[in-house]
């Protein structure tokens, strides 16, 4: 594991999801956990969901429910969203 600044080792970082940024953080800190910014994740989901006109509102409702969830249940909510999307949403 890389150490910088007198032994400082970052554990997590919130990124915009760009591959170059994530690669840079991973190179600096080998064991870092990369957390994608919720806004950037939503923008990607929204851009895909625009093509699903009849599903757009439902997708948005479910994604924002995950955002509003308490931290202890967020992982469960993300799993529920993933399962729902696999069963209900098909992207061209």
C-alpha cells in the first residue's frame, strides 16, 4: 500500500466516475475504496432512462429513494434497485 504525507493513507474517495480519475486514485492508494458521486451516477442513469419514456419517472423515483435511504439500508436499497432494473428495464 502506498503511503504519502507522513504515513497518511486515504481509505475512500468520492469521484465523478471518470476512468482517468479513478485510475489515478487507485495508483496513489492501493487499497482505496472509490465511491462514485451520486449526482454523476444519476446523470448517467438519467441519460439512459430518457430513451425509456414510459419508465423514466419510475426509474427516477427508485433511484432517488436510494439516495434518501439511511446509510445502514443504502446497500440493500441499491441491491433492490439493481434487481428491479434487471427485471423491468431493457436498454435497446
